[in-house]
């Protein structure tokens, strides 16, 4: 047996070295993926306080660093038509003069890690986007988009999520998220579409 080991010691040493190299590459890949995951932004677009149209829309920053919200967009399908409008700013009009803005609030600005931003109910957001469609209009879905900067990065990032409005057995409309999680757009090929949103709606 020892003679066999002496004969193939060089080959066994090479195999052991290759095995050790594979293990190091595996753990290095795990560490690299962990670093990339920490550096990538993670935004949660979700519903809280129920499942009907009175449920609240929130945007939560689940990233390791703060984000700067540049633009909020909502796309609503209502009565066969689609409406896309910026909802970054909220305008409150004067009761005495409906054409005069009495107060203006904005969602544009920094959002710290772990912090959340409330946009109002799905019903309120849909009314703002699909103006004139009315409460009885059959809204079909709402897609929410968040355009933001992350940390010290100069490139803009986006996150989006779609919610369908479906009727239950009692005829009441419910909010049903199409995907289990928020979709993030941070790849190079996403930048053109994000810049187009900024040009059109900012």
C-alpha cells in the first residue's frame, strides 16, 4: 500500500490541490454574491391594512443604505383606458378657489434604511391617476413605479409592482398583487426606459 502511495503521490497531491482550489472558488463566489446582494438596492412596494381598495400603499426601503426618491409613477387601467401619471407630488386645492393650490406636498427626497413612505389607499391613488373615471368605474389594475438613486451611485434605479383589482364572491373588489415580490430594474439595459420615464413625467 505504501509503495502504491509513493508511486501515485504526485497525482494524489495534484488532485488534492485541485479539490482545495474548487472549495476556495466556491466560498469566494458565495462571499462575492453576498457583497453584491448588500450593495444592490431593495425596495418593497406593498399593501397594508387590508386587501380591499381602502388598503394602504406603502414603499419601504429594505436596502442597506438610504435612497433618494426621484419620481413616483402609477399606471391604472380603467374602463378600457390606461392612465399613467406622476404621483410624486400631492396638491391640495383651495375650497374657495378650485383653481388655486392651497398646499403642496411631495414624496421626492431621501428615505432611510428601514423607513417607509405611505401613498394613501389604492382607491385614492387610482382616483388621482384616472381623473374623471368615477368611483363606479371598473378599475382593472394599478402598476406602481419608483425611480430613485441608491447610496453614492450616480445611475438611477427603478422598482415596480403591479396589483390587479379582482372581484370576490361577494362582488367586492380586492387588491391582488400579481407577483410575490417587487421587481427591480438596475441593469444597464433598463437605463434607457428609466430615463424615458424621467423625461416624460418629471
